[in-house]
C-alpha cells in the first residue's frame, strides 16, 4: 500500500484514538511489516481466519486495536438492540451527556440491527455524537463513536484508503 494509504490509516487512528498511540503503532506495524504483525498477533488474527498477509491487514489492525482499547464495539448483524446499546455505552468514546441515550427508552428494539443502528446514529448525532461503522466485509458491524463535527474527517481519511467507513443515521436537522 502507498504512503498515502499509510498516512490516512495513521490519521484514522489518531482521529478515533487521539490519546492512545498504540492504535497508530499497530496500524503502521501491520502496514509496514505484515509478516511481523501476523507473527505478533497470530492468535487474534487466527480468530478472524487470517493466517497470511492480506491487503486488509492494516484495516483489521485498526479495528482490533480500537477494540482492545474500548473504542470499538463489534456487533453481529442480528444483535438485539439492548445488547448493541449496552456495548456502545461501554465504549470510552460514549457520549458523557446523560440524555444521549434517553431516546433508547422510546426505541423499538424489535427491528433488524441495521435499521436500529441507523436510528441510533440519527439519535446520537442530535446529541453531538456520530456513530460510524468500519466495514470489514463481514457479517458484523465494527462500530465507533466520535464527535459529530469530525465525521467529514473520518469519511475523507477513509476515502484515501481502499476501505470503507460509513456514518450511520441521517444528519440531524433543525426539526
């Protein structure tokens, strides 16, 4: 991968884990020395069925490092709404405002996970927090929370890589 991709991945690590340098270190290790990264993280990668260098290794390293630092919640495509909210609330990046999750008491938890995540994204955005998914082309949603004002940076940085980060929920409007 090019230095542009490497720089974008490091930028994503800094954006999503601004006070956790280990995330950027792991991403650059996976990018610069995939074989070494595979050896060092063999057990973790084996859980994902990865035992050879793959083009997505640095992206997977980002997801795993964010998870290890409680900055990403990986939820299954058929996860229940209450479980999703519980996992998101446990993240270090979860909004500190007491009212950020008040909408959940009114939410219909009996909807498909993606529909619920889209609603959660819209509701959280209204309180200043964005919900995004770092697509790993799997049947799960690797979810991150970040300040809503940083979504353009997230999308721009991901756009400089061959990977996808998508913001969930329609942008909040004045209504």
